[in-house]
C-alpha cells in the first residue's frame, strides 16, 4: 500500500521548502515530485501516480506561481506517510475542492519474489552465511562450533555424582527390615496395660 500525498502551495519557494524538509527527514527524492505551471503539467501529475480526476483538477490550479508537491509514501518504512503528512501540512497548503489530499494505491507483489523460494535455496545460519556459496555450506552445529551428538551418561541416582539421597546427607540404609509386631503397644497388649482379661468366660 502506497499513500499518494498531494499538497498545493501558493509559491514555488514554499513547495521546494516542503520538499527539502522531507528529504532532510530521510524521504528519498525519488518519491517526491514538484510540479509547477506549464505544458504537460497534468501528465506529470498523473505520472506521479495521482488519479486522473485529481490530476486534472490540480493542474488547473497551477496558476500565478502556485506549485504542487506530490509524495509517494510506501508502507515500509512504517511511519513515512504520517511524517510526510505532518511536514507538508506545516507549510500551509491550499485546499482544492473535489480533490483528495491523500489517496491510497494498492501495490502488486513482484513476480520474481512472490510465492517463490530464494535462489539456490540458501540456508540461514550456516557456516559461511553467503547465499552464493551453497556447496560449501555446513550444519548449524558446525557453524557455531557445537557437537552434533553428546555422549549419554547413565545415572542411577537423583543426585549427580552417583550418590544416593540416603547416603549423601544422612547415614540411612537404603532398605530397612520390617519387624513383625503382635501387639498394638511395644511389647505389651492393650488388655494387659488396662488390667483386662484377654478372654472372658461366658456363663
């Protein structure tokens, strides 16, 4: 998308000052046209990509020293159109009835770049970083000096170094033997602790 900006000024000096202010801010001169009164003015305005209706109306206003500035602000870099609008408006342009001061033109993608693969399939981040030297390219790991494969080390513990948790911090055995208990209390039954008979006779 390209923004076509047209601004009419009352003198050539003002128009050229606006154009200079644009170039000082980085707008390429190839995107700016300054058109004054003279034969073929309408054609020059149309060549600057202004629509036919607006080109004729603007050409009719080029009298008495009035001069037109046309800026073609592309989508990239972002913000160029806004910058061009602010700069050109700061020089007090003349409004023209029936003419849009800003028009939008849809750009068609270039055939050699649209939906195509880069020439010779260059690989990004490979060894030489030069698309013209595809035969000399290597892997990403070799480009950064990294090993492709690393040796696998077997581990039998959650802690590095081969030590187990129980022997690393506290001297606990890995396994403990279960002791069989015949009573809910240590060495004595609950009934004997409470002085109750284990078995009662039924009369």
